[in-house]
C-alpha cells in the first residue's frame, strides 16, 4: 500500500515510517521540520543525536534497499499539500503532523495560537485534499487520550450509549481536555467526524496514551536511524524524563501529589497499532475511534518503578514532589477501555524491569548530552 506519513521526522512518525517501509509498504514522509526549529527556539535538544532527515533516509535506503520519498513543507500550505499528495497518490495517510506538547501550548498566547492554527487548519486542509482527490483514501489520525480528561465514569472508545428522559442514543464521548493542545485534538476529532458524515470519507482516530521508549527493530539498526528521547520540561514525557533524571543523579520530578493516572504504551506498540489501522481500514463514511494504549499508571507508580530499577543498577535515586505547574486533578478515578486494537491483533509490550533497565542504560549512555537546566518545568497553566 502507498502510505503517506505526515510528521514523519518526529518521534512517533519516524518510527512508524521505517516500520511500514520495512513491512513492504511504499512510504513517503511529509514534514515541515518545524520541530527541529522549536528545539532551537527553546534551546533544548533531544538526548539522542538526530541526523538531518536526508541523511537518515539515505542510511535507511543503504541498509534495506527501500527508498522513502520526502516532501518538505507545511500542511497549512494547501497548495503544497495538494501537489505533494497528487504526486505520491497515497492509499492511506497517517497524520502525525501536529504540535504535540501540552506545555508548549500553554507558554503564552502566541504558542496557544500556533498550536491551534497548526493542528486544526492543517487537518482541515488534509480533509479537503482527501475529499477532492482521494475519496477512497483512509485517514489514520493520531488523537490523544487527553481528549477525554479524567471523568468519574469509565472511558469508552470514542462513543457512549446514554439514556435520557426515556430515550436512548449513542453519542460521541464527552471531552474534557486539559490544555490548548488537547483542545486542538478535540477540534480535529469534531472536524474529521463531520467530514466523514457529510463527504463519506473514511477515518480512524487513534486516541493514543503517553508513549515511552526509544528503540524499535528499525530505529535500532544504526545510530543514524535513532529516535528522539525528549526529557525537557516542555516536550519530555514523565517516564522518559524520570529515566534521564535517574541517570544524571537528579531527583525525579513528580508534579503535585503524583496521583494523576494516565494511559501509556511502548513505541513498538505505537507502530504496530498504526499498521493494524492501515491494514484494516474504516468503511466509507465511518469515523472510527480506537483507544491506543496498553497499561495505566499513576505518576507515582512510574517514579517508584524507575527508583526500584535504578537502585538495582546502583543508582542513588531520590523522588521530589514539585508544585504542580498544571491545572489538573491529582487524585481521580480513571478506567479506560482499549479492546478494539487488541481484538484486531495487537500483542502488547508491557512495562517490565528489563525494559526499564534498557531505558536507564540508554539514558546513561547519552547522559553527557543532558542539559540539567532543561529538566525542571518552566511553563505554568495559571500564568
């Protein structure tokens, strides 16, 4: 199948593009490379050294004999997006091409506007290209479990059946996003659902949990193919951040009481979930929602798991509770359903001692690249 991976230079997109290419799909990457620009603006770097995209793709071709096409440009530029897709002729589009950090979206007005403009307008442009030129193309869109928030009822997969005043209906699950980034994903969800209904296009929304890990089979082939590992206060996720902090002897930074519970998955499961969605497309006119995660942990759980694994390796690890820069419930009910991808064949990788050892060893290997000034949170939801 011809698969266009929008945002293929990023963390999830890069691993997905190589994975799909390795499994015989004809893959192209479309990316503005703006994430690299944001790193320079924030004066932060990923823990791992990331080569230029052209160098990465040439190394992939040298190793495997498989070419991945490259289109460099912005999906907010409709003409560029349209021309690129007409040239490549995708049967499926995997859309990772969005600003994906909640703290980034909460820095100030400019970053909130940038996030919503980039994410919402770019997705709308993509929907119109699909409508006008690729009506049978399957859109696989990365959403987020953060769209749901932390309701005091079970979280279903996209829809909920309710009874009210003697009548019954199945409706989109209510959304309670926690940042301007998560709000942009909710807007995407509504726009894609609407487009499927009125135009008959097909789409799968993957509401993904927090992703951890660096290595997939493909990104581990060569150091030039290595993936990102973000640890800073803007783009760094909790588990990866804790592993880097443990490696350099910095106390693990738990926000607030640490009772916040989140859905998580291994990067190897991210790429497999995308493959499952691509290989099992939605029906015409269908807006399908999969909750894409494998386990649920509180932030305290993650800190204690890292502390246990690190102590066994001889690391001296402290855990510090910081004032929470976010506005969120720190103790709450959280029970989300995630059966659809498993029913289609996902065999999850679960967080284990061996995986934590691998993450910690990876962090230790590159710890000379850590800038400790980037570890503490710098963005407050209240300002």
